C-alpha cells in the first residue's frame, strides 16, 4: 500500500540502470490533488547532499506536486555539477508531468562522492512516469532500497475517513538528526502545510530521531509528507499528529530490525530523568557504546558498560542512585551490584535496557542494535 | 626500565591470585625520595571507580609515597564495600611500607561491577612489598595488563641529569577523558607538585586525550606522576614538560597499536581549523565514525564518510571548502571529488587522514584504529 494507500496519489518504481546490478533504482510519487500541501524534515548534517539542498529550497513554498527518488548514488559531495544534476532531474519530472520543477522534491541514496549517470536517470524518469499507478506504492518502496534486505511500508487508516501511509529505506548509517533514510509519507487528509510541518516534526523527533543504529549521521536523510486532500476530510489535528507518529514509529522499527548485520534489537528506556533532553542524551549515549553493543551481541548482560555510558553524559543523576535493568532484571541497584546477572535471559532478539536516573519524572525510548562481525563485514567489504 | 628508570623508585609485579588464570595481577611502585611530590589526572566519566575516588582525594596533598595497582577487577560500581576495599588496600600498603595510607594511591582495572577478592589481594601486597626492587619496573608493567598483548613502557633521559619513565596498560575502551588506561610515570627530577600537575595536564591533553580507539570512556582511567628528586636536579620547566609529553606520547602510541582487534593505526590530522578545539572536535568525530573505521579496515579510502563525520560537528567550516587527503592523496577537494581514489595506497598498517577545514590556522592530531570483526569478537565473547 505504501505511498498509494492514501487517495490522490500514484507511484512507480522502475530499474533505470543506475545500479549496475539491474535492480529497481528509481521511484516516483505523484500527488494528484486536489490539494498539494507538503512538509519535510532533513538531515542536520552540515555536509548536505545536492538533493537535500534542492528539496529544502522547494519545500519553502509548502507545496509539492511530486517526489523523485533514486537509489544507487547519493549525489553528495559532488559540487556544482551534482546540484545541476538534481535540478535537471526535477526539471525532467516537471516536464513529463506538466508541472513546475519548483514543486518537485528530489531524494537520492547510495555512495557519496560520485556523480549520477544522468544518461540513465533522465530516461528513467520518463519510464517511471509511464508506469505511474494507484497501486504503485510497493514498487516505489522496492526501488529505493540500498542495503535494505526488505522494503518498508506502513499505513494507518482513521475511522474518520482518511489515511496516512508511507515508505522508508535505510539499513545502516542510522543516527539521530534522522536515521539515514529516505521516507515519503502521503495522506488524503485535508491538512495545510503548517499543520503538516508541525505533525511531521513532532513525529520524527520522537521516532526516527531516536533510532540510532551506528551513530553515523547521513548527508541525505529526507522525510517528506504530502497531503492530497482527496478524502475531503479535515482531520482533528491531534488525531492526525498521532497517526503520522504511528506510521513513523512503525517505519522506524522496521529500519532498526533491518540494521546492517544486527542480531539484536535493543530498546533503551530511560526513566525518571530530570528532563526529556536528559533522557534522550542518556539513551543515545548507551545506544552508541560499542563495547556494550558487542557485549549484548555476545548475550552478556554487561551492565557496567551501561553505567560507563551514562557517566559520559551531562544529564542530572547521582552515580550512587542509578538503577539498571536488562530484560526486566535489576542487575544494578543504587550504582552497584543488584540482582544476579545470571537471571537475565538473553536468548531472544529483542533486548530491553531500562536506565533509571532517579532524578525526576521524564522518560525517553531510544532504539539501537548490536554490533556484529557482520556489520564490520558489510561496511568494509565494499564501498557504500 | 619503566617506573624504575628514574632514581629513587622501586617497583614489583606479582601474581596475587586475583586473576583466575594465575597471571601477574598486582603491581607496587614506591617512591624512596628524598622528595615525594606527585600529581594525577583521572577519568572525566562521572561514574568513577572506588580507586579513582580514593586517589583523587589522596592527591590533594600533592604527595605520594606509593602506588598500588591491580588488574583482574576494576572495583567500579561496587558501592560502599568497594570503597572500603580500596581504603583497606591503601592501609595495607601503608602498613607494610611504614607510611601513611593518605599518601598511597590505588588503581584498578578489569571487569566492572564485581568486588575484588581481598583475601588474595591483601596478602599479595605483602608479597609485592617483599619483591620491591630498583629493577622491578618491567614486572610492574606486566602485572597491570588486562587484554593488552604487550606491556608498555617508555623512558626519556635528559642530558641535564634527570629521567622521566613510566608504564601504561590499555587495549580497549580507549577514549578521551583519557583513554582507558592506567599510567604511572616517575621522575628523579626535583619538581614540586604544582609544576608536576601543570606538566602532566598539558601532556595528557595533547596525547592520551587524543587517543580514541572505540569512543568508550572508562570509569577507571588514572595517570599519575611521582617525583623523587633523587637526581638533585631542578629541571627547566619547559624541558621537563616536554619530556613528560614525550613519554605520554610514546605510551599513547603503544596503546593505539595494541588496540583490541585493530589491523590499522589511523592518524587524523585536522589542519587549518579556526580553533584548536574545533580541530580536536573534528578529529574525534572522524575517529568515532564506525562506518569509516570499517571502510578503512577494508582498505577502502571512503572519503565521503570523512565528510559525513565532519558535518556532524559544530566546528567552523564551509562544506564547499573542505579538503581531505588519505595517505597523501587529496581525494576530496572543495567538498567534492578530488584526485582519483585508486591512487591511494592502503596496504600499510598506518593510515593517515588529513582533514583541511580551510577556516584558520590551528591543528590537532587524533589517533584511532579500525573497527574489525576481531574487535567485536574480543568484546562479545567474554565479559571485560
């Protein structure tokens, strides 16, 4: 269902020949209206890919007619020529759809530092436009995969007659400031650009921004939300925001489960923090601790590494009041040895770490995965 | 030569039975005077092991008669009992040497969250005291090893008649705020506590603090500098500071070369930064990028990952002015594709990354190593 679950959208995914292996590599999502409000959130990496610079600019109007996405090349660190290529791609989409390039967002993913093969990409846009369909969402989701083992889609339908759906790609270089990902969400609810932006930022802040696979932030992260208004329903803002968050949460979970080489999905709940920012800082510090991620891979409930990670943060806490549970067993109490660590059952894929800061009433959940030899292999054996 | 290279010191390293495999695990370094000025630098992790809390307190007097160090247990996150054990260890050393416990520093390394076997450690102190020798420096250096494959010592002798020497342990959990390490430096120069402190802080800031193996900061990092004054020479302060830095630099290099599972030593020179802090921030960000560390392991000069890491910092730079060289080949120029990456020779163990921020005249060098399947194996196969 993906980006075509909501009424008013067509999509396509085709093989343009950007990837040398012949796999699908070009996706097109088109908003047929009647409205075309849109919002976007982009990487906070200061080294931004050409398509990010382009799409940020385009989104200032609060309107999008279409999004074109390619895998097989990130078009990042490609200088003025890279930006010209992004511009040309948007112009080509505008030409075949009879729209303005100023309402066409572009997203790219793949290797940094190489130019896109425009002689394949531009004809690919024409092919994709010819393949547009109200059932094209799955194919679009497949075409944006890089090292993803599965394509990722999610849909929430409101009993009040509108839908939010979407697709995501990402399997590594996942870290806050958005996981490395391309995400396109669509809705047939009638929502203006300002409310779309509000809902999208609130959702990404609590979902994608708290998925931290390997601490590495991409140059290309892009999350877009397009509204067609085709349901003719103006939703309750709170209900709409909740639906957008649910779809982002679902896609974020799929990203972490497909993280490169991972054998454990690790949920980190930081509780009793003085502030939500403290909770997030602590959660991320734990999520980025390579030694802990190795230990969990080895099914070792090494809580000392959790405390060591907490100790590097600026969050409010007293080291002698910290409590840590792993899979429900409080192995650390008041900063020292707690229940017997042999009680911790580490056999399952999901590992749950609870870090109790004993400093207030705020909480946050951050997701990560273990660090494995497969991760090293995937990221050392070839350029990506 | 190690800690007994300088006159006025004796040392010993013995097997007390703290390690189950029977390897040496207890070291004692004693300052025979005539003076006993001392300085120390400790982990900035807010979760500090009992021996760190103890030794920080002891150092306030600016005097140390002895240092006792154990491997086989970190005595971190061990609560009030752990602190009592550290105190009892210092008291035991004081008793056998006829000194005050208030001038005995304690350092521990090994697994977090388990109590030390005091029934073995305290008799071990007596054994060590009986084994003290002016040639005991090597044995002391061997006794503090954990996952180290080699023991680490360094010595600088001044033509002006004084010496600085020392030992270090550390092979993982290496990150700023001191690499995870125990280091004891000794000198027979006649230097007061304030000048020792000044020299030591300046040295660690530019050496150990810029060694970042895996981004993980320990609860136990301790660097001590003891001066016996036995040479009867009061050195030039600048020359002395330079000698301390040279010994720290040498030991820091040995730490990175022995990092767990590493196959590449990576030197990161950040040049033309607006400030030294900017240069260090950028160097650390590059040093901590798991994706880059995997790529370098695979001998892939993936400069896009360098730019991506620079982009996550708050340093002053213009993305379109960044230049990156790998092993002398400027593969990235002005934020885009530079010389042919196939020109980069990646066959050797040392990899040199030069990141030119084009924003000023400051520089810093940060050392790290690659991320390998062996690292994952070492840190997942057993608790440490």
